[in-house]
C-alpha cells in the first residue's frame, strides 16, 4: 500500500496477505514498534536495582547517581506530548525511525560513559529521543486496527506498558550481576538498530505535513520544556531537599508555574498549538487520563518502593530484588490473554473496576511489611498487583482513546501517556515525602516507648551488651545502645513504607466507583474506525 496523506486510508476490506485486517508488512512493523516502546519504558527502571554499581563505576555520590534515572525521566516527559505534533510533521515512519536510532546511539554512549556528566547528558538524550516511541505506538494501534483486533492489540500494549517497568529491576539486576552495569545499555544497541531498520522498511502508513514546520510554536516548545522539566525535577528532588526551603527547588517551582501558565495560554488560544489540549473536552478521554495518572502512581510507586525496602531493610542484592519482583511481571503475562478474552464479552467498566479494586487490595496486603518480609511473604500480594494492573490498564487504553476522532488520536496519545508518567513522578514524590515525614514520626513514637522503666528494654540491651562484650569489652554497652537505636530507625522506616502502601491502596479504592461515569466506546468508533 502506498503512503497517503491521510493516516486513515486503510482499506475497509482486509487485503490479501493481511493479519487482523492489516497488511502483513504493517503488522510486522507495528509489532517491531511495540518492541521499541518496551525498550523505552524498560530503560526507566532498568537502572533502579543497579544504581549503586553505576555510582561506583562513575565515582559519584548517591545523590549524584540518582540523576542517572532522573535525567531520563525529565527528558522523556518533555518528548511524550511533543510526539503528536512531530508525528504529523514527519510521519509515523520517520519519527519512529529517528527515535529508535537516536535511542540506540545514546544507549551506546551511556555504556561507554566515563564520568557522571557524560552519563547524565547521554541519558537525557536517550530519554528524549526514546520518549517518542511510546505514544506513537498507542496512536498507531488505534489508526491501524479495528473491532476485536483493536481489543487484542490494546491488551498487548497494556501488557508492554506495565510489564516493562515491572521487570526492569529483574533484568537490570541479572545483567549487572552476570556481566556489568554497562550491559544495561549495551543490550539496547543491536535491538535498537533492528527496530530502526524494520520500521523504516515497513511503516509507510501516512505522510508528514512539512507545512507544519512553518507554524511550529518554538515559544510553546520552550515553555513546555521548562514547565515539564522543572515540575519533574521538583517532584523528584523536592522530598529530599525539604521542598521550597531549598533555593533550587523554590526557583524551579516558580519557573514551572510561570512557564506553565504561558504554555497553557499558547496551547489553548493558538491556532496550531504544539500540544492539542482540547482532547480533554472529551469526557472519556478526561476520565481515562485521570485513571492513567492513578495507574502511574501505583505502577511506578510500587516498582520503586518494594525494591527500596528489599535493598535497605533486607539487604538484598540486585539479583535477589529482581527475582522477587519477577512474580509481578509473570502474573501480568498470565493475566493478559484472560483480560483480552473478557474485554470482548464483558463491560469494560466491570473489568476496570475489578482491576482498580484488586490493585487496592494488593497494595493493602503488601502494607504488612516486617523486617523479615521476603519472597515467601510478598509473592502473593505482588502477583495480585500484577493481575489488578492488567485488568485496569487495558480497559483504560480503550476507553480513553476509543471515542476520539482519528485526527485527534496522535496528540491525544501523547497526552494520555504523559498523564501516566506524571502520575509516576507525583507518586515518587508522594512516596518520598511520606517516608521522610512518617519515619520521623514513627521513630519519635518508638523512642518514647524505649525507656528504662520497661523491663523488656533493659533486658534486651543487657543481652546485646553481653553478646558483644567478648569482642568489644568496655565498649559493649555503647555498642548495644547503638544497635537498639538502629533497630528503632529500621522499624520506623518499615512502618513508613507501610503507610505509603496504605495511602496508595486508599487512592485506588476511592477511584474505583468513578468507573460508572465512563461511556463505553462504540464498536469500531474512534481511531481507525471513523471516517
């Protein structure tokens, strides 16, 4: 099929040599695009279990090393909403090929970085270029596929979008332990090159409109970059530096407010805005975006918090953390075909409500962490979270994008994915804030109970002191007190982690009844189904 200016110019009758009503070459190209999206999302979390190894390799401090992940997130967040405009300007094939090729090149630069500044710059470029692959896949799915095939593809995309960050720590831990941290990035090189070649050779489904370049809103782009970049930084670093008490955080917060006002003004009143916000006028898209934001909190929050607990409290290495987290990904994989089958025969609102409620239950169940919690205690609630996330994510994709006209799909896809990423950023900020505040409160409460009037306290200190006296002699009493103090700090931290999980559980529980406000998309409506 030759490329046309209309991305909807897909034959109404399935052509010969087709899969699910789509030409075979386009189907193969689309599946390759899904692989690219998987890589782009995977690289958000693939470094999370290996930050300490990267830190050691680059001679960086813990605070500095966190920028290996933060720089990627900030840059990706800026690109995701921009991708809709760029896709209309360049075409799906050109944008995705550039994105995959750039992602590959900067992955190689990340692997060969010898200093932290080089690594941060390469990660930012990797995230910015790779970020275009994520919403482009969502938009292409709704352009190419119709009817039952669209439901199946939505399951595939939902599985990819949720599975990738979940298995990121597992794959990252395995590569780091088996080879070295450099392979976190080297693994992208051959796969990324393959993706770029295949997509360029197959995905001629539309043509770019070069006239848009003359109307490109450079001021809007600058405002959006400052707004999203500053907001992402404030969300990431605010809890660590006590929010607005830190001059850098306060300055960037002000920059986010000012640039945000200017960006929204340009987006709402300019004839050709860089990001089309009018998609939020569609009720389904608006509420679907709210659910995407919430899923981002649960998805990225849990993937961040549980490995943090296993590393700081249990002392697990990256491989052990990955093995524990793997059960969530396995549960998602097993749940995917079930969700796909049920989405064809059941009301999507039922599936979404079940997914949200199940995720709430899983988060509440996980909130019973103790100093002895490990795989045996966590595998069931983690598996339940994977099932709940799949049941929620797949219907959300169809509900949010399924009622939009074809011309709005590309821009709306960027906004939809942006909401999930922003949910992740807000979730991480929420987690870190609660952990800091609640651990201090729990520590104070526990310390109040650790007084010498209680026989258990004095007997425990005496027992620890006696056990240490053979090695430390007269210093054993001080060492015993220090060990008790460390135990109090540890227990306060565990309690704060449980508080976070309960908070996320409450958010999901409160959101569950909102599914009644969703209007079901008509079969074949939206995306490629409308003409």
